[in-house]
C-alpha cells in the first residue's frame, strides 16, 4: 500500500496539473463550471439526436410510400405507349384530309365520274 501512495506522490510531483484530492488548492478550481458546460452540451446533443431520429423516421416513411420497381415499370410502359408527336401529326393530317374530301366531295365526284 505504501508503494501506491508513493507512486501517487511521484505522479503529482511530475505532473503538477494532476488533480488533487480536495482542499480547493488543486486544479479543482474550475471543475464545476467545466462539468456544467459538459452537461449542457450533452443536453443539447440529446436534443439534436432526437431531432435526427425524428427526421430519419419521416424520411423512411416517405421512402416506404414510393412506388416499387414493378409499379414504376408499369407506369413507364403506359407512358411509352402514349402517342408521340409524329403519331399525333399524322393523325391530324389524315383527319384534315378526310374533312377536305367531305367538304369537296361534290367537286371531286364531278371530276372523277364525268
């Protein structure tokens, strides 16, 4: 036991900043303020962690509501089957030609069947 006390005394002698056991003349002088600051920081960190956990739960909920690969594939197939601009232009041209034929049918009939 004497060796332990002697070793502690040697450490305190070689390291003057080592904490002493009470009495107020050691490095305990600013300890209460430092511990209070650490406790306040931990309280703030706990609040930040709770906020992060809540945000990650919200993100997970949004991800769970996204369409699956199968559903997205079905949607892509439906979009691919929609008519393109060229198809719509061709359909419009045929429709306009049909209207022109109907409107001018009397003149066309007179020329073709004379």
